[in-house]
């Protein structure tokens, strides 16, 4: 909602006094004006490489849409396998005007330790009666999700659009695809392909029966390699292509006017910032839809509200993992 008032009250804390400090902070915030405590889930936000600030992460906008108990973990790799957090802070984030406020609580932990310590650190601060989602804010191709940490969540939210290397990003996700205790995977970049996939289905259905094998090509603009390869993986999983013999070419075209351009024989699917359109080989329009790009906050909040696993995404990632990009 435009114009929603946001107020953040933050206090330093210690790992051992967080619960008591939060109770005190809630009393302070409630003494200023009535406030409702809102919580639908635990949201574990992982910030890799010890980033000291979460600038650029629209955390307030996410929890405004999907109120959650936030546990931010700022992690640096350390030599010690088991160690406590180095320091902590707490916040109450309230939304709305003084007469109709609701608020969520945030715990920020900083840790420099081995991966084995992380599950025990965060379990202490998540509420067991609520589902837990893990938002991996970094580039998975640079810092891979930690399986032991991912297993405590029902959902792992990430953004393949920020991957510097699609091959390394897929390799990082591969261990979670066959782990029976892994969370469901939610890629906010994948959401952008929904209209493209619908358009591609219309194109395939319009192809004349008995045509020779198709020539398939995906061209993409600069920085959209992950989106293009997700589309290629989806086609492979839906059309049953054999591993390592995909009849497709994926190519970056830096000056391309479109975000994605999929050619299936003479037919095409084009995606730009505002629309997705499909045409048959003889130029007939087959599909047209708006393609407004969600903000990161909108996309993450929508994924947090989704309880069902996305098997189509999982099969797409599995097809890409077998391809070994």
C-alpha cells in the first residue's frame, strides 16, 4: 500500500538476553501507541560473507506484506566448527498509522563460524509453532546454500537472476534436488517466466503435425542468462529431451530489444519489460499478456505465501543439473 507508515525501533542486545530484551522493547513500543503483534511465519534471512549491513534488501516491504518473525543471520566463515554468535541486536518494525498499527520483531545475529554451528544458532530464535522460510539473499553461484541450514526450513527462497555464473548456481542447487529433507525451492526469477511458458505452450500446440524436428533458439539480453537457461531447462523437462543432446541454442545478444526471444521453427515468443507475445510460423498472433516485473519485495512475499512445492521448477533445475552447464 502506498503511503504506509513504517517505524523501526532498534536496540543492541546479546545472544543470551535476546528474549528478555525483546519483551522490554515490546513494552516500550506499546506504551507509545496501541500495536498488534503480527506473525504468520519465521523468516530466516541469510546474508553471506559477513556483510555488515542489509542495505538494498527490502525486508520491511516483505514483512509488511507477509508478517513474520525475522531472524537475520550475517555470516562470515570462521575456523571454529562450533561457536556462538559474536553479537546481536533486536528491532520492532511497526506499520500503519498510530490508531491502527501492527508490528513484527527482528533479531539480527552476526556469526563467524563453520556451517555446523548455524542450525543450532537459528533454531533457538525461531518459533516452533510456525513454518520457517529461508531467504538466501546472496548469489548462490558465489556462496552456495548450506544444506544443514536449509533443512530447518520448509522453503528456500533465492533469486537466480543475480547469479554471476549459471553453471555454478545450478551446481549449488543440485544437492538440494535429491535430498529428502531439503526444503521446497522458490526462485523469484522463475516467476518471470510464467507468461513465457504459457505462450510457448500455445506455440507448440499450433505446430502442424508431422513437421520435421524443430530448430529451437533462445536469445537473451545482457544479464538474463539465468532466465534463458531456466526456459531451456523447462523445455527440456516438458518435451522429454535426452540429457546432453538438447536441440537448442542459447545465445546472449547484448543489443537485443527483447528480454527473451524464443524461436521454435518459424514461430516465436517474445518477452520485453511490458508484454509477452507469441506468433505462429505464418505470423498469426497466438498469445499476448502483460509482463509487469514484480519488485523483489512483491515476489518474495508472494513466494512466502505459497505453501505448495513447485515441482515444475524442481524438474527444470534437475534437467539443468544433468546438463552440467
